[in-house]
């Protein structure tokens, strides 16, 4: 067994020294999630041998599985565990996975030990072979032989057979993750006495597709860490408890600190993900600083200076965006989502296919583009209602160049980009033509109404890029105003109402538009008196 022990990743155990003081659930939090998982673990006759716990980045998956591992270990239910980590050698791929699991299972299921030893003797180089070969020779084979041996079969059934795998998305490349799931599910199906696998990961596309594939869908229980588990309530409990601990170590702080409004603000910013709240607490809880002043830095009431209060969160975002394939287009779409006013966003009804039409993308592009960002941006399907940014703090990161660096979204440039898309929609149908407008589908009508009503507000906030000024110079401004004032009669009550509701907002932007944008054009449209439009040519 010495060769086996030389090939393990000792830091992957749930109680490893390398993972000393690992994240776990705070007292009185995540109780419903833990209860549901433990109910599955304790079922004597499981219908499904796999459970997949999935949730966005920072949702607290590792803390939950750590808590489950400790509970199961104390109750004699844990067979083996492996906690992946992309930043830890030996834990960021599958090379040491089999040896690590088998070494633990030989302790929790001693009946398989002699069969593992025999496999190692028969093939001393087995640990240098493929993961598939290792699984067959060292895990599934020994368990099958032990189960088929009348002298050990009865004892084997009473042994702990739960295997916990945390952070599967941090195990090598997506194809490795998919291959590993395929091997585990295929091998588990053949075992006379089954193993049970509790697996946690982000809902990355390859992993999600594997779990819902024909191979695994009938043997897997899916547990989503979503709003149904009321994460905001747990985050508030966590924050109140931690702030109480901070007040005890800083007795000069008033008992009223922080205010209920401050806590509510932090809960809202967390968006149901524990990582934001945890990052805030780690930053505020400094023995060398005043916690109230550090909280003011979090709220941007006080300048941060050289401080980096969100370093941990920024590292997470930087890693996620570093894996994006079509980064330029993804940032362009995110820029539009981040700068859109509520009225504009509601105007396209939050549907991904409307966003695609607005930005002249192919139907289905949003789903494809955001496949690498499923842990922070949710797009359920090409026809789903809402494209949901799962982290409210993501916008703060992307719009702050000091935090996001190469992934920075320049707000003014994003405004200019969106204005150009609006101009493209306007340029397709400039004049009031009832026959032409009658031929437009509802998606195009929605894009057109949005473009006309919000173009001016975008332009006055945009960087005056060369391409934007060129397109504005070619705009038939009088036809634009004509549509803005009278275009509602072309459409049904829904779109005419939308146009009427936002028309005044658009007209209020005219003076500022003339001042900021018109001054940079070769002609300057302006209103000389209410109801009349004239222009001067330079």
C-alpha cells in the first residue's frame, strides 16, 4: 500500500491539515439545505446514487459540503472525500483522485483492502495509467470482488459508502470533468453493493449537460442553491452574528453599529451569495483598524486609498472572466445590461431573444456567449424571460478599472456602443410609414420604440467616439423627432403607451443633447421655440 499512499493528495481530505479551518456553515444558517442533503444521505434504500449540489460562484457550496462531511464523519457515514482546488497542486486535476479515494475507502471499508493490495501487486504501474484504468483496478474491481465474497458481503453492506467530491468544476478542463462523471456513473451502475456520490460544483455547461444526460439523469438528485432556500435570511444571520463578534473585540463601537439599514444594504448586495458577505466581514474585522471606518470604505463613503477590500472577490471574478472565449462580445453585452435604465430594460421585457435582436446578434447567441459565465450570469434558455446577473457586486467590479483591469467596462464607451445599436434600428425605418411598420414583428417594434425613446439619453452620457459622431451626423433628426412625437399612432396600445410614457423623458434630454453632442457635429439641430424645430449649418 506504500505506492498507493505516495500517490494521494493528503490536502484533499475533509479534515486535512492543509485545509485547516476550512469554510463551513455558520451556526443557524443553511439548515434547510443541510437537512435535505442529510435526508438523502441517510436513506437506506436510495433510488438515486448521485446527488449534485450546484449553485453560482460564491454561493457557499464548499462550506455546505464541508459541514456535511463533518456530520457524516462523526456519524460513521463518510466513506471518502476529495475537495478540489484550482490553486492547489494535486487537487486541481484527477491525477491523484483515485489513489486518494481508495486509500480512505480501504479504512472505511476494510473488506476491500486485500483486493486493492492484490491489484497493486499484479500491476505495480497501475497508478501511472489512465483514470479509467485506475478506477477499474483499484476501486470498482476490489469493491465488486468484496461484495461477491460470501465471507465479506454482509459486513460490506453495513460500511459507510458515501463519497463526497467538492468543486468538480476546479478539476482540470471541462472535458476532464465530463469524462470523470461518465466513468464514475458507469462504474457505479455495475457495483453489486453501490457507492453513493455527493458532488458539488458551479453549474458549468459541461457538468450540467452530463448530469442531465441519459447516463445520469435517472440516477441523480439535483439540488440547486437558489432563492427557494432563502439565502438572504441566512446571510443576515451570518452578518449580525459576525458584527456582534467584532463589537466585542472593539468595545468602543456603539451597540447600534452597524445600522439595520447597513445590514440590509449588505444583504442586498450579496445577491444570495455568501462570498460577498464573507469578504466584507474579513475586511472589516481587522484588529489594526476601526471597523466602522472600514465599513464606510465598503460603502464608498470613505476613500479606499491603497486598500483592497474586495481582493478575494476580485480574484474570483478575474478567474471566471479569464476563461471566457469571446471576451470582447461578452463585455459588450454586459456593458449594455449594466448601463440600461429600468425603463429600457423593462421595454425589452428581459427576454434574451429581444436582447439579441437589439444588439443584432443571432438567435441563441446569448446562451452560447454566456456559457463560460454560468456561475455569475444565468440564462436558462434562448427563450427565457430574464437574463439574470447573479452577483449585484459584478457591476462594481467591471466598472472599476482599478479592480477589473483588462476586463474593465468603460461606461462612456458602453453608452456609445449602445447608442450605435439604437441608431442602426432607427436607420432601418426612419420615416412614418404605416405600411412598412405594419410589416414589423413585435420584437422589431419593441427594439424600435426603445431606440427612439432612449437614444438621446444614451448620447448625452456616451463618449463622443468618431463612429458615434459620424452616425449622428447622418441622422435625419427631423424625422427622428417626428416619430418620437407622432409614432405612437402606428402601433397597438401596448407600444403606443410605452412610447407615450417615455416621450417626455426623451424630450427633456434635448437641451443637453444639443449642448454636448450638437456642438461636435457640423450641423446643430435645436429648438427655437416650443413646437418648432430648426437647424443651422456651419
